């Protein structure tokens, strides 16, 4: 698939994520300066929206369970050997955020 237009850069708050849906996948968008990261938005513990948690220093912390995830990698920063939450390719074009839902950047099968 190709990149899909999902939001404007100025819609993403600095202290939490923005939940969007692309092809049936709930994604959290996270802004760090001029960079944006896209990660599946469901906590693996009970499906709570991660984007509602506290976001600081590249880490989103689940509001319901306190589990942390690095939005750049999808991993728990204290356990990089675990299973990552899927993260997706993002680009910014004229202030618009675009995500490629078929390009999972932390997939071990990715070339």
C-alpha cells in the first residue's frame, strides 16, 4: 500500500499521542520536535489506548497499567528483548502526517 494522509502536524499534542485509524488499525501518533512516530495504539495488557498516557522523552506510559513503550522502537525501554508493539513508516508532507500501514518498520522480516 502507499502512504495515507492521517492528520496535521499541529494536531498532535506534545504531552500525549493522537489516536487515528488507518485501514482498521488504531495508531497513536507522537511528535518529537520535527519528527513524528506512529505505533499501534493498544496496550498489549488489556487493549487500553496508549495515546491517552503520559508522553515524555520518546516513551509513552499506559495510563491504565503503567507499562512504558518507546514510540521509536515499540519496545519497553527496560526490556528490549521482549515483543515490540508494531511501529509504522511516517513522513510529513506540507505539514500533513502520512503513514504507510503496510510498512512496519520494526518487523524482523523487513528487508
